[in-house]
């Protein structure tokens, strides 16, 4: 009675092994990384150990018998077997399948898109998948997709709407050496600093000269007749040495900026004999020449400049 009982137990164990699905067709997962003797856990599935004895492919759960031994699915046997969705690819076991190859789910495809017809779709810029040459979802790369917005992954400035890339697309800045945002030229114009002569502009306020030449949209070189305070001018089209002298009440940096030669508190003032400035033909402040006589020790140019009528030491200062 023992032999029949032993045979029964052996058959039961064998049946149990098959019921557990420890073969390639049923794709039984490993139990805590462990499989029964003769099997190995490979990519979370129990499959026959390489070299397990076989005489025909039917002896191997994975249907692959070479030189008397079962082999693990090689994904390079030029056969569509095991869990592959197409020849040596897909199924989560082999590599991803190329465009138009068979698939069951998106994970089977390099494009990350499996069509309803069961084939891997060609990458597109509107397929809601990061594929092709895209640097982020449906943007970037050189396949004609839209540029990526700030914060998305990029490889070069050309991937970004801002034109600025540091691993991810950066917001347009006035110091990134890229023409982006509302700039009219590289890092100038718009909200950035004013652009130098010859740079692109839209409005006069984009330029240091405050003049944007219409038609060519370039910042103009300052002139003394452009109706703007620019260049070295101290006020509108005057002062600064290059333009005409400024009239009274105009801004000045010195007497040379003013028609009358008097600049007080950065403003051109009228010339007169009580303005605290040596001007016109005065020999000292507010005295001499056409003004009142100068006192003892004041500068003089002639005897008549002095109240004493005595300009000493070669017309230097008034004496007694």
C-alpha cells in the first residue's frame, strides 16, 4: 500500500506545481522571490532554470529547448514568444517595441503610445506622451513640437519659450544673454535696461537715446535736435558742451552750459550784479565792470573796478 500512496503523493505534488502556475505560459509570479526547485525567479516570474533537461520544446514551460536544456526567454531568438507583444520586444519582459510594432499597453512601446489597433504609435506632438526627441511632455526637441514653458525639462534654450535653459526652462531674465520675455533686444528694452544705439526697439523708452527710429526699429544716436534730453545734454537739446547753451531755468551742470554763464543749484540763472556769481564782465562776485565797485582786497581787472580806483599789482586786487 505504501507504493501506491507514494505515487499518489508524488502526483499530487506535481499537480500542485502545475496548479501553482510555475511555467512560462501562466506567468505565475514569484512568491517573495522564491520558486520551487528547478525554477528561478526571473523578472518576478518563475521560469525554468537555464539548462533544465528537455527533449522537445513541449518539455519547457517557456517553449524553448536548446541542446537538451530549457533556456530563459532570450528576447533575441527572433521569435515572438513568452510574453512578447512582437518579435523580441514588449510584454514588460523584453525591451520596448518600436513604432508600428505589436503592443497591448503603452508600456510595451518606445513611443509610450499603444493604439487601439494594438500597434505602437509614431511619436507625435499631441499624443500626451514624452516620446521622440521631446524634452518634456509634447514639447521641446527638434521634431517641430511647441517650446516648453517655464519649469519643464529642456536640453537647450531652443527647447524653451523663454529661450533660457538650465536643465529646466527658466523665466525670461534681463541677464541671461537671451532675447526673451518682453525684451526688444538681448537683455535690454521693455522691462529691462534701455538699449544702446543700434539695438532693436519698439518705442523710444527702449533706448538710452530715447529715440527709436521708425521703420527700422533701431535705437538712434543722440542729436541736438531730436527733442529728447539724451547724450551729454543737461537739458532738452542743450548743454553738455556738444549742443547749444541752455536758456534761463534749464538744467545745467556748470556755467558753460548756460547762455548767460550762470548756473546756480543746477539751473541756468539770469546774469545780474547780485547773483553771487562772477559773470559777464565782473572782476569779482557781483562787483567790477558794469556792477558796483569792488572793495579792498577784491579782484580787479582795472582801476575803475575798485572803489578806491586803485587796482594793485598788475590789475590783481583792489588796494587802498
